[in-house]
């Protein structure tokens, strides 16, 4: 991508108020997650022990979002929940994206039986709703944080394979690829040096959107009791646990629910802004 | 002299986006009399297509459009009362486009689109009657099997057939003014010539006035009574067709004619961009003044 | 053979292939995981002989590929195995729980189409003006919020704070379920003329279906909007306007139908995604659907049942896409009349 097009993309991005809101929300959530130790009012409440003198308190000056059934500060747990969600999303994407991209490049560029095998496998994965597949995998594995991540990773790569495959298919006949082939560049070189950079805007956009969707998926698993286990603070399980005490202790599930909303919304608005700025098909 | 069906006087048009303002038309004047065929010739980006859009009152409402000057269509001011113009679209004023196939909705049958066209301007019409009139209109543009054409989707017909359909639609309601914006430029040269001749015959026999927008000099020569040459948002020369072709006066027109390929169909040749002489003032041939002006 | 039929057969064959792939995938995942299913099924107190007997009965001692063969043979006979949790055939269990889920998903799908499409159309007509910005923001919000969060919020607001809607369940206590014909309470009640029961069932459906539909509504509004905006730039819309077609008619019909074609395919995917999200919503509203069963068998490591649930959901996912393909090919004459092309 030339510097001119990226400056056009930047201007486009800046002129969209929703993208800026997204950027601000993302910065806020990431900042709070990174500095949770400094920002959280009661860092000690991360674990299983709270302040038994202050259980089930409604939101107040001391506890902005109230306290839970064993006296833990809900705001504190939400901030650590941000951290956990973001770390999990980062790890899921750090593993699934490269795998998916590599398979997509191979399928699109090499063609033949490689293409057939990879794309049919992708079809199989995409034929099952992601949540259901992740749930099923969790059914065969013990419900732990690592396994939940593995389960989500296992069903996330096909989306990148399909995305890159489509881009490669439309780029493979472009002049610059043919030129590289004519001068005898190896397939590996053509794939990684010529084609991959052209997939970059689409991949970047999808990654941004996906941080939100992975958070959504992981918290859904936790909500069903199939993901992160207590006492680790997780937004999904907080909503599920809090729902038992509705409507009296409404703050127990409403605040974590809003936290998920804000986190996913931020990445979605940002991703949407990038998509429009890059004009990327995702 | 017959009354003009289209009068444009000192028309300015600018587009505004953010702080940027681009002036597209710098005060053009032209007119089309009832039953007259007038051509507006210029290269792409010279402002000829926006003139047609303005005449249909289609641009004035858009955000960031600044139009000044007079555009009068069949006695109504297109800038001040766009609703009046809107009510005339499709029956008193109609239009033909560059690419007939993309101008026809791909997911509707020709018959369905035609029915809608016949109801333009709120005319009440029963489906049966619409069908009968559509068939008659298609027969008139020499479509061999009108009933089958009406039951077809645009992609099932050839480009030439679609252009005939488009002509039939344009003339079906007996318009007083037809705007032809580069009609059939997207088509094969021979097909374009055929359909143009057909259009010419039909508008001549009905006495429909035509504003013919084109970049193709040879087509214009065959078709138009009078020609305006437009260059970068200014009319540079105006005369009757035979005057203009036998005695071109403006440097831009001369350059165009000198470079024009003799064969039918060549578009505008590449001209030296922005040659200074092209900015020379308007030259008007004898007897071709705008209505209300003194002959120069 | 008509082109639609040919297309349908082609897609059906492809879907069966994918379904076979899903069965292989899920079967092998189920078998390679650590832990002896027979041991898990019988619990830690069972004797070694009992475990061995069950392993033999379930062909667990055979090589994997042979096991898959047994699995396929049973599947062909409509046998998805037996649930170790309910001790009933898995298919029978699924048949009992599925209708409640389907009813929920159908209503939510209906909401998605009836609200989402007009909303997107409205936004496209007022592009970059008030209603558009509002619709865009709301749809992004809807897309970004997991169904269970909507469930919790709706429940708090409309069942607790303002008790307009029932809190949970399919029917009020004291209302007898209608005779089991389709398993969909609203339909069964209607078929047997029990209008009171039908209204009661519908009343219970509104909140969970809304929670389930919201993200789909947002998604479909968003898609319709962008598709409509693209269509509005097409020459045939310029033609329609030049010929005085009414702006409202263009929005409802002339631009809407072509814009619908790309939208529908994605809508099918969204509808199918509701099958998964139903798991979350059912949990919030204590809805006796497939989710309750699914989560239960997952927590109990009930292998046959898990495989069965995944297969059934994958099959419904594929059927949905098949139906969408069919609708698209009916709307899109290019597909329907493909063979006449170039005449």
C-alpha cells in the first residue's frame, strides 16, 4: 500500500465520528485492563475473598457498581474481567489468524487438491454455528480457561482462511503477481511478499472486529458455565451468576453486561471505521 | 420561430464538498425549440451531462449543489418549482441513457417496467390497457415479438433490443422534450447507428424536441439541426449544423473537427489539454442567437 | 430439468457432503479426547467388568475407523445412539426439546425480517441524516451485544421493573399445553382452536424472541442499508427517477428487490446463528428447549448426545441455507433463467 492511499484512509477514518468514538472506547477499555492493578479500587477482590462486612451492597460512593454476595467490589472484578477478556481474545486471534491466513494463501494460490481439501474443510467448520462447535468441544474437555480458548481458536481460523482465499483469488491474476511469476519468484515468495501485503487491510479490519466477537464468544461460553471457572473474574459468568439474584441485586449482572456491550461496541465501531477507510471487504 | 421547450440562461453550477467548491458550469445559455433537434457536444467532464440532470430538476435538491441562473422546461422554472418538473418526468420530458441494459432494472420484466413508465405523472391505467400500449410501442421500434420482449428480463435481450425498448419507453407517452444523454454509447457502433436512426425517424415524424448530448461529432452531424459546442463548462460555439461543420470558427471546434476520425463512431480525439486558444469567447453563427438576445 | 431444481439438487448434494464432514469431525473429536466414555458414563464406582461390557457393547474397543462405520450404520437407521443421561434414544430426546427452540427461532427470525429490513431501508433513504445515524448506531449496538445480555436487560426492565411480560417459561402456570402435533405451542393451539392458549404462548414468546432477534435486527438493518445505498447508485434507479417513478415505490420495490439479493444470503447465516444464540436466551428465560438438553449433556460428557445435538444443529443450519438459496434464486431471475442466457 502506498503512503498516499494510507493518508487518504486516515482522512476518511478521521472524518467519521463513529470511528473516533470506537477508538476512544477501545483505548479506554484497553487502558483500564492494562492498569487494572492501579485503577481498581479493591484489587484484593479478584480472588474468592471479599469484604464480608459489605455484602450485596447497592451502588454507592465506596462501591460504584455495588458488591456481590460475598462482598467483592463489582467494579474491580469488571476491570479484571476486561483484562481477562482482552488477553483471551488476543491469544485466540494470535493463534487462529496466522493458521487461517496461511491456509487461505495456500488454497488460493496453489489451487488443485490443496485448494479442494482446505476449502472443503473450511466449509465443514463454517457449517456449524461457532458457539455450538465451541460448546461441543468443551463437552469433551474439562471446563478450564485454556480449554475454552482452545475451543474458540479451533473454530476461528476458517474465517481467515475464507477471507484470504477470496482476496487471493481476485489478486492472483493481477499484473504484479504475473510479473513476479514471470521473473521466476518462488511460490512462497509470491504468496508472502506479493499477495499477502494486499490482504493486510482486510486482515487488520477483521482482526479489529474479531476482538469484539471473540470477547462475545468467550463470555457466552462462560455464561453457559462452559468457560472460565470461578473465582477468576469473567464478565460472562458474572452476568450468569448475577442473574440468579434478579431483580433485587440487579447491579450484579447489569454492570458486567454493560461492560461487555461497551467493549464489543468499541472494537466494532473501530473495525467498521477501518473497513470504510480501507474500503476492505470483510 | 416556435416557442422553446427548454431554455437555459446564464446557468452556473458548482459542487461543494466540505470547504472545497468546484465550479462545473460557468454561465451557459442554450435553448431547444419545439420539434427541434439540438446537440450539445463536448468531452467528458465538460458539463454536458449535468445540464440534462438540471433540466430534469434532479440535481438541484442534492446536498452540496449550487445552481444559479434560469432553466425553464416547458414553461416551468426547474430551480424554483422542481416539483412541477418532477411531475412532468417520464411523460412530458423523458430521457435515454448511455447503456440501455444497465438502465433497465435487472430483476423486473420489461413489461413491469413499461407499465410503470406508462403510469408516469400519475396517469391511471389498467394493466390490460398498459400491456396493449406497451406492445404497440415495442412494435413501433421494430421489435419482432413484442409480447415475448415484455415477458423478458433485460439480461435476456441484446443491447440493441434494450435500446429499442428504451426508445419505446421514452416516446410512449408522447413527450414534448427528449433528453438523450450519449444514447447507446455503450453499444456496438453499428447497433448504435441503427438505433439512432430509428430514434431519429420517430422523433422527426412526431415532432418531438430533442436535446442530444454527445461527444461524437459524426453522430451529431447526421442527427442534429443545431449544435452547441461546450468546453470546460462554457459554450464556445453555437451554430446550425451545416454552418458549424462547413465553417468552424472557434479554435476548440476547429481542433475537434481537424482531429475527428472520418469514420463513424470515433469518439473525441485527444486534444492538447488546455490549449490557451480554447478559452476564447463564445462564437455564434448567423441567425442563432438565444431567444431575447440581439443577433451578434 | 428446470434450472432451480438443478441448482437445488446441486446444493443438496453439497450440503450432504458438508454434513458428512461435520459428522466425521465431531465423531473423531468426541473419540480422541482424554477419558474413557464408558467409565465416565458409569461413574467412578462401577466395576471394571461393567465398564468393559459397556465398551464392548458400544464398540469402543474397535479401531476408530470401524467405530465410525458403526456410527454411520446407526445413523442411516435413524439411530443417534442412546443418551447416558436420560437413558433414552438421543433422537427421541432431541425431538422432544427441539420444537420449543424452533418456535423461538422462527418468531425471532420473523422479527429480524419484519423490523430489520424496513429499518435499513429507512436509513438508506435518509443517508447521512438523522434517522440514518440513529439507525446505524442502534444496529451496531444491537450487533455488539450478546443475546444473553439483551435477555437479562429485557427481563429486568419488562418483567421485573414493569411486569408487562412473563418472566420465564412457555406458558403460564395453570395453562395446559396444547395437544402435541408439531410441538410448536402456538401452532398446535391454533390447530386445535385453543385461542387462549395460543395467545398465552405468544405472550411468553415475545421477550425471549426479542432478545434473540435484536442482534439479527441490527445486522439485517445494517446490511439492507448498505445494499440499498449501493443500489441507489445504479443507472436503473437514475432511470426510474428520470421517468417519475414515485420515490416511495422505488424504496419499497424498485430498489429494494435487487438490494435484497445480496442481503438475503447473509440473513440466512444470521438466522442460522440464532440457533446457537438460542442456547443463551433459553438459559435466561428458562426455556425448555434444546439448550437445556445440550448444556446438560455437555456438562455430563454424554458423548452420543453431544454428537447428536451438533449434527442436528448443523443439519438445520444447512437446511436454512438451502431454503435461502431457493428464495434467492426465485427473486433473482438471472439464476432462475440461467439456461436461457445468451439467446
